[in-house]
């Protein structure tokens, strides 16, 4: 992971990879042509995400840190009635998603090739039905825990943009991050954990679409966590 040292004044510091290997020429061309067409603006406060799509969508779902976009593209193909927003600062991953969007003729995908916090700050309150944070970077060293995406800063931000009853889906295979996520979410006034039995978290939800990281991971056992946005907070 490389750290960005050039955040604009006042912007939260981003810890992650913005760059990567040079793009193949075909992918570079897609980044230059398709990305501007489907990029989500972050300079419009109170942005209604439904207004980003050319055809009406029933709901909007957001995926934070989509990696190569395999999960997002598969869901977008399965649910043409839903608008999908994806944020990923790793440009090689964005280029992969763009290939899938082009190959699949997907009209219901919009992308921010940057830090998800920028988009979250500009979205209208209660404008999303679901947020996915799948296998976020675990930042295992104690001195880096403050960088973890699921934590005290981003949970209220995600609660703000989810509608009451909307779902926050998180997956991790890192035992330390799992404890961290649960300890923060159980204390959060904004979310209820959806697990009838503790073993539920080892079984993916019925409609689960595996992610690339999940399929490649040898690190540990994935845990699947679902939280619903409370209506009374
Ligand atoms: C371990 S990878 C998992 C990728 C994908 N979700 C999967 O399961 O295959 C975590 C991803 O989160 C992205 N990421 C980290 N911080 C982010 C942020 N603030 N906003 C958006 N994406 C972020 C990283 O660039 C990386 O691609």
C-alpha cells in the first residue's frame, strides 16, 4: 500500500493505493473515454443518486472499494432495476470494471475512481438502500487501526446516507478486524445486527455474489455481516 501525501486542504487523509501498474492500452482508452461519462460528481452537495442514471432506477446501492469490480458488475447485470455506485481509487481495478461495463452493456453503473468518503459526503441523506464494504483493508498493525474504513468516522457517514431499514453489508476474513467491526457496530446507535445465531455470519446470505478477494483468499474464514439502518436514531 502506498499512502497519498497530497490531499487537498481540509480533506480527510486517504490511506490506500491510487496508482498501480501502467494500464494496458485498451484499458487506458476506456479510462479516458468511458470513465468521464459514468463518473459521479462529488462537487454537488445533496446529490440525489437516482438523478445520475439515464433510465429510472428503483433503488441505489453503493459498493465501497470494489477492487476489480467483479462483484459490482455481476450484481448490476443481475439487477438492471437498481442503480449501482462504486468507489475505488485503484485505477487498474477501475479499468477492469469499465471493461465489464462495456462488455455487458451495463447502463446502471456509475463510478468514482477515488476515496468513497468524498462521495458519501456529497450524497443526499437516506438516499441509498444498501452499502457494501467487502473485505476492506484490515490494517493489522495497532498503530494503523485508525485507518480502517469501518470505524467511528465512517459509520455515522454511512448511517446518514442509508434509508431507515437499508442494509450495510460487510465481509472480512481478518479476525482482528472482525472484532473491531463488531465492537463498533454493536455500540453504534444507528445499526442493528442481523444475525439470529452467531453461526449465521459464516454462511453467505442467499443472494451472495463472491468477490475476487474472497475467492483468492487463503488468509482466513470469511465472515458475512449484515446490519440494518435503524429508523429511530
Ligand atoms: C482488500 S481489497 C478488496 C477488494 C474487493 N472488495 C474484493 O473483495 O475483491 C480493498 C479495496 O478497498 C479499496 N479502498 C481502500 N480505501 C478506500 C476508500 N477510502 N474508498 C474506496 N475504496 C477504498 C482499496 O483500494 C482496495 O481495492
